[in-house]
C-alpha cells in the first residue's frame, strides 16, 4: 500500500544543539510531509519512516494513495 504523510511529529532530542538543532528538526519534518511511502499498514509505515530518518515518531497522520 502507498501512504502519503500529511502530518508528523518526531520525538526529537535537542539536548545537544551542536549535533541536531530545532532548525534541523523542522527541515526534516517538512521533508517527510508530503512524501509517499510503501508500507503494509500503519505500523509498518511508522517503522519505515523511523528507519529512514533515525527518529521515533510521536504522532502521524496520513492518507492512503489509491492506484
């Protein structure tokens, strides 16, 4: 199935702003929103995005892309 991310909130850790800043987090979030992902279901979608970005997800909204 294909999913398009419409909203996402990552569990960012800004404890060390020299390695990852708020700006970096915003940029990554904006990059992921609108992307189309191949996944089996919502759980797999979360795993795919976590694996690709390296960040856990707090919340996500998406829509199914019908072929």
